[in-house]
C-alpha cells in the first residue's frame, strides 16, 4: 500500500505539471521566470554518475523562441516523501547538479510531504561541504498546502484540492475537505472525476480512509465512480485476506481481527504524524501491539484532538 500511496501523489503532478508552479508561487512564495508552458521531462538523472538515480518527477518550464526550440528557463524536481530517508540527503544535491548540467537552466527541488513530522525533517538544510554551499529543500507539507472546504474553490483547482484532501485527511477538517472535493469532481467528466477520486483513495492509508468514509455525506459518496468504488472494495478485500493469512494458524476469525487491528494502529500513527505530534518508539510499540478494537477506535478518534501522544494513552486507559 505504501507504494500506491506514493505513486498516487506522483501521478497528480504528471497529470498537471503546472501544479508545481501553483505550490511554488502560492504556498512557498517563490518567484518564477516568465514561461509559456510546463511539461514533463525524463526523471532519469544518471548522466553524470555511474549509479542509477531517478527522481519522482521532473517538470520543465520553457519559453518559446522564434525559429528555435523552446528554451528551458526553470526545472523543478518533484520528490514525494512519506517517511524519513537519510539517503536523500546525498541523492537530492546530485539530482540538482545532474539536471542543471543537462538542461543548462536553474533547478529547484520541491519535496511534497503529507505528514508534518516528515516535512520538518525534509526542510532541514543540507551542508554540501564547500563554504557557502547549502541546499535548503522547498517543502510542501500540511502547513503549506491550503485547507480547501469550499466546493467552488475546489472546482477552481481540482489538483490542489486533491493535494488538500491527501495532506489534511487525518485532521478534524478531513471529512469536510473530502466532501468539497467530491462535490467538485461531480461536475467533471465521469472518467476524469473517477481518476481523481481513485488518486485520493490510493494515497491514503486504509485505516484513515475507512475513518473518513464513515463521515461522507450520502450524496457525496455517490460521486465516487464505479472505478473508485471497485478499488475501495478491492482494498478492503485485500485487507481481509491479509488478516486471514496472518491469522490462519490460529483461526480465520482471529486473523481477521488482527488484520483490522493493524490497520487501526497504522491509522492512529498516521493521524498523529500528520498533525506533527511526535511519537516515541515505546508508545508506537504499545499502539501496534494493542488488539482491542474498541480501544483502538477510541484512540483513533482521540488522535485528531490530543496535544501529545502521551495524552492519547493517558486519556483512554
């Protein structure tokens, strides 16, 4: 599922490369050069190194020229980061140098992080060693992606509304954001609306989606395309199958319960991470080892409002 969550966000930028410009100018206050259009570029960044390196997505802004090929004026490397990865501190600078060498234009690194704690980690300056050379990644986390709860605003920029739903799904505003998005999707072509609905579903952990689904308006749920519904059903079936497989030695019923408990535990940790609440290894282990579904459900509800992970366990004993 982690791979599907990652790829859904990458696909969003592939569908509309200009989304990178929206985030840079509106959320991160970066001034872009004049350009005529934005398009995808090969994400293979291995030209100047023998080790294979691939970014998640590369978007190039070009300016048209009379009697000549369009000129690259800016390139943006988009990286989707769902967890801390120390290896990125070494590969990200290389991405910038490689693409700058290939295109001979300025290059920006834009890191998209739905979880607040991961966003803070990714925003740390990277010292390159040479005096004065410091890479400061531009990060679009929950603080930078707007909360869009108005269907009209969602309709004006569907892709940004999808990002809003993914980044803020675990917050108290999550159901309202999702209802606004699906109301906007209802006015799109059926296949296109279904594609965006499926992106949101794929990008969210199963436990978070199940929690949101309980709060969807009945008319909103109808906006989900057959395609999205089929994927939701498939995800639930896979979850049940995983639970059965893991618990087969001790009985199918117990296996189902364990599978559901694991999903609830991951949803709790995802909600806390999205809100920027630090979770110690000790508390994380306690949550993951709990198999009491009622207790886990109570923790999941409380995770949206508590001030600390310690308070989560103290409030519900």
